[in-house]
């Protein structure tokens, strides 16, 4: 299963090209598929789990060397933040922040393409994440407290470029799947989302609810599928918990799609 998750991670595109969003430059690395041969603590939350994938990918690339990872910046025992990764690519130092997100595209939220992207449980948004990167995470490299850490690594922050490795899966409204992005990467569209009211339209389909780490996995038929009635009972439970699960949906013709069942 680790391999399938890693493959899914590698095949997830970056959310935008170059630096068209907030001037944040996307990290460019060739996603060569290889057999992953590291052990990862399955109890890690998804963000940290994916950082291990990135670490393996970086180590598997000849032109890249890792200087430090997960560098916690502390002042008087208070953690100010963390630098995800500092690497050298072709001899040049890069401070790299790693992000992997799932967003549903809700045109009723905000006024721009970026503002329309919200977490499936409505607890986070793309705009919030971008502002945090721009105003907090990236500036940490230049803080006075960070200087002593960089001195030990023989790095001058003025010579370190800053990039983000921001991958995402985007899900469009079921009734409006013709949306084309102007700024974000259309290749990130991974499926659609449905509300409680739309569930009956999928009567006769089969369903599978992967655990969160398997949200990375590219859907395949070799799973234990649920029929509509069994899925509907589970759906009621998710609605009551106000949790939006990612599901695989198998149509009668055998086609498999990814969807979020949103509670709101």
C-alpha cells in the first residue's frame, strides 16, 4: 500500500506553474517513479507522512542533496516555526516548503478562483494557506533567531532561494464540472463533490471509503465495494459528525471516479 500511496503522490500535479500565485515559485523536480524502500510511521498525520515521500524523492534525485529537514526554530524554548527543508539543487541552496492539500471548489465562497478553494470540511481555505506561507512560513528564514541555525549550516539567507512544493487535488461541484481554471492547474482536478441532496442520483453505484492516507491512491477496482444502501447508512453517520469523506464511486459500466461527500 505504501507504494500505491507514493505513486499517487508522485502523479499529483503542482497546484500552479512557475510563480503565478502570490509570486510563490513552484519547485520543479522530475517525478520519476521508483520503488519506495523506506519505512514510514503510519501514525504520522498526512502532512508529515507526505514529507517523508518528498524526502525520499529528493534523495533519489542525483542533482539534489538535503542539507536539513524539519528544522525547528526556537527562541527561549518557544518554537517560532519550522523550516520544512533546505536542500542544494545543482549546488544552489533552496528553502523548500512542502504542502499537499485537498480542496473543493465552491463558487459561493469569496470572489476569485483562489478564494473559491476550501477544505472539504470548511475548516481551511487555500487563501489562508497562501497567506500563511507568504507572511509567516517563508519570512522565518530571515528572522534574527534563525540566523544562528543557518550559521551552523554555513548558509547566508541572502543566498538561499525560496520555493514551495505545493501539490493538490481539486474537486468540482457535481453539477458544474465544466469549470476551467485561469490561474490554477487544471490537471489538479481529481473528481467532484456532492451534497446530501444529490446522493440519490448515484443509486445503483458501488462505493468505497478509503482511509485518509489512501486518499493519495489512484482508484482501482480491487477493493471491497459497498452497495448504495450500505453506503447510505455510513453517509448518515458522516453527516452527523460533520465530516466529509473522500469516496471512490464505481458506476455500472465499471468507470471509477473520486468524489467528496460533503456534509454542508
